C-alpha cells in the first residue's frame, strides 16, 4: 500500500451542510443497530413519532445523571434536525456557541429558526422539562401561519 492509497480511502467531505447533517443523522440511526440497543433503530424513520425515541435515549442520561458524550450530542441533534428538514424543508446556517447550527424553515414566506443542539443538550441535563416532542411540535403552528420565530 502506498501513501496515496491512504488518501484515497479518506471519507469524502460533504458538499453542503445539508448533506453533512443528513450523513450524521444516518450515523445516529446506525449507532442503535444491534443487540442490546435501548431503542429500535428500524423505528428511526425521520417521522414525528421517532422523536420520542431520541427523547428516550436522552432520558437515560438524565436519569443516570451522566454527561452526554459530545459525539452522541451531535448525532442526536443531527437526527432531530433532519426530522424537521424532511418534514418542513429548510437550510442550515451557522449559529452560536450553544447552537452551532440552526435550521431555517419556511423561507421565503417566513423564517423559523430551529435550534436543536441546545434543546438536545437540555433534554439530557434538565430532563422532561426539555421534552423533544413538544419542542418539535412547536414548528407546525408557526409554519402553517407563516410566522417568524426562533425555537430554542
């Protein structure tokens, strides 16, 4: 094997934030395949109901008072983001320290900023008060009424 073979095997960088986030969301699903998984990966179908499975995973961290690993934080956030993007459309923008990415939904009629990363972290540390299903469901009314808002 030559040195050039190593570079050829490197994973390709995503062409866009959307492609990268979708890839990370798929990695979240793959992380739960196999025996002993706390959730059924086959039910992670990017639908509204699958958000409850992510909530269940984060509840385990809350219950055990265990810190959420950074990589799982990002993968779970990517999955929640992609559930919203697949249902409502949108594009990703860079955010701030607490929410490094924001999904902007509804353009050009409105701008709904969906900040999943802070909420995912909050669910693991604050428990049910940061319920992901409730957070996700907040999009629908804003989207239907074409209102500008930021969901954090």
